[in-house]
């Protein structure tokens, strides 16, 4: 029997719907409960789509999942899939270790060393905090002076994990473009005085600084998601007068827009990482070589409902609608 964390967000509703449709035995459990281990009695596996925006998930999700996996219990996401989730620092070292074509990234844990680097590097550079989705906590640094300001702040008072003004500007952009509603915009105004709870869970980001090379000439990025032996994707266009694609809300899905070299590379990376599910974000250098920006096991399920098909391991295109959350269930249910 499969256990599924009881939640109305993320993958959870689609997991339960798939199990009900296919007759797969499952049980809803509360992963935040003190007796979660007792609740799992009689189950063989647990699915839990934990999020970087949920303060309870931040506190304990990985610890519970990895404790279960440590004792032979099957989980989604497992350790190899999720230990680096929403952690760009961890991803840098992992991807460098496996020889992935990562867009060059630079991490410093010493203020003086970071300032020396800022004095001799070229610009622009992309500055990031280690966590954040939808291009949150990502800025283009155009000069040495701007880089030095961010370095001094990183080793001083630090940065809040939630950028209230940046979030409000993004909500305003979406409202003007017809993507977001008035309620969402009003929520952004409220957040100026009352930031979300998750931003208070871990405190301010300080003691490190992370930069990545800016790769010019990209009006979009390519996201390829690999689940088991299948892959699908979307092309995300950058915002107007911006360089960021993640969270832009402007997608296309047709097979013709994809460089299938990215699909093949995504399969290779998933083999190297031994991951259950992984989304890979690619941009292209001047010679049209794909460069990896970051990875994530989680994604918004609604964003992929319009995908017209998927690739199998042989890069054969399979036309038609599909259920990636169902693939996740089968991946765990059929594992022995």
C-alpha cells in the first residue's frame, strides 16, 4: 500500500486521483503528525511533494523522508532526487562533480575573497540566493560596484529569503499582462508588511555569496523534465526588458521548439544522478551548446497540462496527453 501526504496542493491531489482510478491501494497520512511512523504501518511507500514555500516542509520533510529511506522504506522524492532541492549551492558542487555542462558558477564563504574576485571578473553576472522559485532572489549585476554592495551585505546583515518589493513588482507585471488577478496583486501589497511564514523559518541569508555567468543571447530557456524512462518539456520566454524566464508565465510546448539534444542530455544527467524525477533548465551559449542553470524535482503540475506529448528513452516522440503524476506513482508502486 502507498501512503500519500494529505494535502490539496502540488502533486498530492493528482496522486490520489490516479490511485483511485487505477485501483492502487493507498492511504492518506499526515506527515506533520507526531505519530506519522505509526500511520505508515502496513504501507510500503510514501509520496510527499514537499515545497520550498511551506514552512513545515522546510523544517522536517527531508528529515522524515530520508529517515524512512534509511530504513528501507520507499519514498518519493528519495535522497538522490531531493537532498539538493531549492539549494543552488548544493547543486553547483553536485553538477560539477558529475561533469554536467553547468553555466559557470562562483560561490564564496569569505568576504575578502569574494571582493578580490569581484575586482577581477567581468560583468554582467547573475546573482542568486541559494533558494527561491520562479526567478525569485535572482538579479543581474552589471558592475563591480554593484557586486561589491551585494557581497558586503551578504557578509553583513544578509538578505531576507522573501523579497517583498521584488514580489510586488512581479505581481504588478503579471496583472498588467493579464496573467495575474487583482487579488494576487493585493496580496503582494499586504506582503510588504507581513511576509509569508516560510520566510521567517530559517532567518536571513548570510555568510555566502553566489554568482553565475550571464549567458547572453537567450530569449527563453528550455525546461526538460525526466521521470523514469520518459521526458517532456516546455520553452519559457523571458520577461519583457528582463533576462529571467522562470516564472514568466509565457510558455510554448510544441515539439518543434525543442533541441532534442537537451532531451538526450537530460536523460544522461538523470542516469548520473540516479534521480526519480528531475527538471533541468537549459540556456544556450554562443555556439548553441546547452548550459544547465539549475535543477529541481518539483514543478507546478498545471504548467504542463498543455504538453502535446513526450519522449521515450529512445527519443521517440509519443503524441498525446499523459499523466506525469501517474508515472511517479507507478515508479514507486512497481519498485521492489
